[in-house]
C-alpha cells in the first residue's frame, strides 16, 4: 500500500510529455529494491574467552538459544593468538609460549618471545607456526614435527625523521602471517623497509618494496590481500596490495590514511567474504588510557579498489572474523563477553552474549 501511494504521488508530480512526442512511451527511473539480508545462518559459535585471572575457556555456543553446549578449561594464558583454520591457540603463559588445542591439551613451544608467534592451517590440515625467522610445522597435539628457516625480506632502510634515535635493523626479517590459496601455501615476511610473499613449496616470491611491516593478509583463493605501511613516506600511510597467487604479480595497490587521534590502531584486520568483498577493519583508540572508547572503523574496497567507510558504532571490538554465513563478527576488548554480528549487505547489527559476564572473548569461529 505504501509503495502504491508513493508511485501515485510520483505520477501526479511527473512532468507531462510534449504533444509532439506523445506517441513515445514515458520511461520511469527504476528504484533499486532494498538489499536482502544474508539468509544463511551459522550453526554454532566456537568461542575462546578469558577471565581477569587469565583463565581461558573454550565454549561451544548455540547461536539460536545462546546456550553453552560445551565448555572446556584451557588453563592460564596472558596473551593469545588464534591459529587460523583450527580450534587451537598460540598462548603465552608463565613458562613461555605454548600451543593449546581445543581439548585443552597444552604443549610447550618455546621461551617467552615478543611478538607472539603466528599460526594458520592450510586446506590440507598442515599447521604452520611462524616464530621470528623460523617456521615450524606442528601436529594436532602441538608437538613440533619439523622446523626450517623462514624466507627473508630484502634488506632496506625506511624513510625516517632526522630526529629518529631508535634501533634499526636493516637486515632484520620476521614471519608476519600465512595465507593459502588454490596455487599453494604462502608466508608473508617483513623487514624494516620491505616485505615479501613467498611460496613455501616452490620458493617463488614477490617482493613488496617500500612496504613494511605486513600487518595482515587474507585470501579469496585466487588473490591475496596484503595490508602494510608505506615505508618510503614519513607519515606511513597504509597500503593494501592485491597479489595474484598463481603468478605472484601485484595486480592492484591502494594507499590510504586512517584518522588516528591518539596512536596506532589496536586491531587491524583484512577480511574477504564469500561474495568476494574485501574489507579492512581498524579498532582505533579515541583517547589515551585504559578503557578508552575504540572507534570501529570498517573500510570496504569497491570495484575500483577505493576505500568506502561503513558507519558503525564505537566499541564493537578489537578483532573481527568472517562467519560461515558471510557476516562479520566483531569481538574483543571493550566488547567484553559480547559478539556483534554485522550483515555487510544491510549493516544490521545483532549482539550475542556468548560468554559469562565479566569475561572477554579472545578468539572466535562462527561456523
């Protein structure tokens, strides 16, 4: 009824065609229908949460009822990195770095190190852990099966202000991330000024000159989307590079800046949805001090690879993952025990309390 009334009003206000062209049909400007929301739902939340004491738990939560189906204690951990593609974690505890699987089995990995090692699983189930300039392949129980030297980024010196007094390692290189596609398994390594994306099987590589460090990387299967900084510029703008994983050619590059009122973002993530849409998320502190609000900055890169900002409320979280339904799930930091589902088609937001009150979600899989 409402649509009919609107159309009648438009007819009443529409300009009349001239008599000399009265035989020509009048053409209406079509109105785009509203975007349909995503209809595929997730079947469960696989949640890692922590209490202020450092005690970690893994919970399986039903999204429909928010009932906890299972809850497994994982022991203590002061820092956590999820191993992408698995239910396992790289954690830091009193004894150093350990790997904890979804059943709570903990295996010591190495001494304390900063930053915490990164990990991911390939499509064939091979789990890679990157620790500074080493790569380890580990089993499901977290035991290291094999280790080898990581490829190295090309040496170089970034553009620095004249007053810079920090320590610089032009020859330094470390593992930043892993990414997988139809063409193989790849590691991203970062140096002081340059980075590289390297095929771990063939050794083929693409050097990202003047691009460091690699902040995050994601893949749609055919291409990798690598986020880093422009080290040839003093103001260090962000750079998003699209790399064809079959040829290792850089196909598109976009430099852009992010308004940072206080300091660098606390969370930086590249996301590729099942539709092929590319997003970059930043959790940007608005003020100094703990507990300060965090601006939830989500950028969508359009067909021309230009960033378009999505309007979101503050404090959605420090991290985000793509769910099995193609929605974006935000969590961590100020979000506490709440996970927020954002439909990228409609921008509708649905909060879910997936962990006990007073806890914080540290990792999430939305299956």
